[in-house]
């Protein structure tokens, strides 16, 4: 099993959700986050004053999936979400050794 943390622009959330539905993901958690990457933000002008915006709003979608499903999700997100511009986002992939459903005590992929 893999844990995917998908960090994308806020306007791409619906696209990622539809990809997760297509791949029959068992669920997801969504968080509004702020951060910066290599670009370190951007400069903008507001009422004649220039200032630096160095924390960019993003959305983080977390999901756990079987290895083959995780590969499908990664492929589709890279294919459909990419605009080719800086700030498209990243996918972090972690190995998950076990999952326990608290209500029933089920373990492993059946607990998803």
C-alpha cells in the first residue's frame, strides 16, 4: 500500500477528486495549506506599493491506495493536472505497512 500526498493549486482540487473517483480510491483527506518551493513566492503591486508574497495557497490531498491503484493515480494526475508552469505541485509517495479499521479491527487492504 502507498500513501499519496498530492499538493496542487486550489483550482485543481475538483480535477484530482475526479481522478481519485475514476481510480476507485477508497477515500481522501483534503487540507488547505500554504507554502513555497524553488520560486520563493512572487512580487506584486498593491495600491502602488510593491511587496513579496512568499507563501502560496495550495491544497493537499492525502489518500491511501494499493500499489497498482497508486501508480494509476500518479500517472493520471501528472497527465491531467500539469500546465507546464512553475507551481503545478508535487506528489509525495510513502510506503504504508499496515492499516487498522478501528470499528472492526480489520487490517491491511480490507481496512481501506
